[in-house]
C-alpha cells in the first residue's frame, strides 16, 4: 500500500506516558503515526522505535503545541510527507503541582498555553487539512477527571482541562456536519511522569488507591484503549462525548 493510502494520526506529546501508549495503540491498528514532541530533551525516538519494532509506521516531528508557528510547521510537514491528516489526538499537557498563592502569572499562562491553546491550535490546523480533503476525520482530546472536579494543587490546571472538554463540545457542532467527530477522554489518575513525584510518598499512593474502586492507579494503556475506540469506525456516531477512564473514582465522590 502506498503511504498516502494509509490513514495518518498526529498525536501531540507522544514521547512518553499516555501519549506514547496512544501512539503505539493507534499504530497497531494500522495508522501511520506522527509523534509530536516539544524539544530535543524530550524527543519521540523511543516511541518511534517501539512502533517500528512492532511492525508499525511512525515518524517523530518536533513542535511545541503552545506556539502557532511550530504547530503550523508541524501540519505543513505532515501534509508534505503524507498528504493527509485523518486523526488528531490532543494529548500534550503539563501539570506543575503548586499551591494556589504560589501560582504566578507566568505559570498560569504557560499551563494554559500548552494545555488549552495548544489543543485549539492543533485542532484548527488539523481541521483545515481534514476539511480540505473532505473525507471526515477524528479529533480526540485527553482532558481529565479534573474537568469535573477541583484539585488543591491544580488551580491553574483544572480550568484548562474543563476548557479542552468544552472545546471538543463546540467543535463537535462545527465539524460534525463534515464527518469530523470531536470527543474527549477523561483519565482519572494514571501513573506517569506527570505525577510520579507526587506518588513517591507511599502513604499518598495508598490513600489514592483506596479511593479508586478498582484499587489501582490507571496505566497509559487503559487510556489508549478509549482513544482507540473513539478513533475507530465503530465510534462514527459518537460526537461531543466524554469517556471517563478512572476506575470508578468519580462516582465514589
Ligand atoms: P507525561 O508528563 O508523561 O506526558 C506529557 C507529554 O506532553 C510528554 O510527552 C511531553 O513531552 C508532552 N509535552 C509537554 N509540553 C509540551 C508542549 N509544549 N508541546 C508538545 N508536547 C508537550 O504525562 P501524561 O500523564 O502522559 O500526560 C498526558 C496528558 O494526559 C496530559 O494532557 C495530562 O493533562 C493528561 N492527563 C493525565 C493524567 C494522569 O493522571 N497522568 C490524568 C488526566 C489527564
Ligand atoms: C489529572 C488528574 C490526576 C493527576 C494528573 C496530573 O488530570 O488530576 O489525578 O494525576 O492530572
């Protein structure tokens, strides 16, 4: 099969954690995967190597999602190489846990720029390519249980996750008529680098696990499964929806 005949998925922040699991899962379903990464210190080489070792196809391209020039260059490069974008997964995100009174304007802006503006910029660029091709598409954003509940050390972060979920709801209305579905996955607490320091304390980890009916933190693969469903043909009529992947934590609150 010519590479332009195979569907292409762009996954932001695909170097590690949930993004890496999503990349590997989508590649296993036959998609060509573009692994976005923000800097040479945090590159997508390991993700590409794992996909290729499993017989899949992937390339890594650097772009900080908070920068419009870099996002535009990312999608221009994808179109030049593959001629199409079929799937976008907005996964890139940061959560520098901080006390409310210690969050300065710069930190607030940075968290919003990566988590929310980044999802907007990438969704707009991907939608332009999908609309031009006219064959529909899928946009999935990795929001969070934090779109639904607050967090004492996440005052700058939870509004971005509510915002990303809301972005998908509005885009579902705008893009649905063109066969482009827009949905969110809301992970609960997933063991990744983003919260590793927080869970170094065994007592904190035990308390969290006790609050989750399934008795454990989630894994990146748990989230990737939900993303893969939303990207699949079976989810063609799912639009503007959320899938909560939290082991039941929310319903215990
Ligand atoms: P992680 O820190 O392992 O991964 C974050 C990824 O985002 C990394 O690959 C990093 O390189 C990338 N990234 C950071 N800034 C970027 C930028 N400016 N441009 C492009 N990429 C950038 O953490 P994770 O848990 O895998 O987080 C992935 C997403 O899942 C985030 O949006 C996070 O908010 C969300 N999430 C995580 C959890 C959890 O408990 N781990 C729960 C709910 C939602
Ligand atoms: C999530 C949620 C999780 C936390 C991460 C960092 O959205 O709040 O509990 O581990 O953020």
